[in-house]
C-alpha cells in the first residue's frame, strides 16, 4: 500500500507523528509537505495529495490541518476523491467501509496524537464492504460527473 500525506502549518507536527506511525506499520508513503511550521495556505499542499490518489499513484491519502474541515473540502473538490473527516477511529473506519473513502482528513487542533494514530490505523485497515453501499458510491460518482460537466 502507498499513502500520500500532506498538511498545512497547523498539521505539520501531527504529520511527523503519523509519518512515524506509517514507518512502524511499514507502510510506504510520500510526504507532499508542508515541510515547516511556517504559515501556508492548505490548498497548496492538500490538492497535490488528492490528485496523487485520484491519479492512482497512491491507494490512500491523509491530509492534516487545524480542524481538518478545509482540508476535507479541498480534497473532495478533486474528481474521484471521497475524503472523510474523522475525529474518532469509528468514523475513520466507517468512511472506508461504507463510503469507500480514499482520503482521511484529521484536525490537529481537534484530536490528540493517540486518537489521530487510532484513526489512521482504522482507516488503513478498513475495507469497503460493497453490498448496499455500491449503489450509493455510484450515485456519488454520477453527481460528481454531472457537476464537473457544468
């Protein structure tokens, strides 16, 4: 599995902690920045993560910021991305199982490191359940296609 990870300045420290977790889990990943705690604009670092996942170079993405909300919004603007914002491991797991989420957004000002680590673990190990959820994902895809044609 290959994971793309990126953050703004608020998520920079958490990104380092989660990079260590990915190392522990022996998950291959690429850090798309930011590479310091200096103030930056999160779309500059989140969009490249989402695009890398959407293009198929990475199976999953993790995006981090202060709240996770702006990061999720940016990621979800990229066609083919289903980003779940999670502040607990159950939401992260259900995002994968029910929504086939391929990007996880976490707010570093919302959750602590242990909760963030648990969210990432659940996100990485969760698997899309298919079944009744397939039709819903297909509907999301149709909405996305309709909106991109405007």
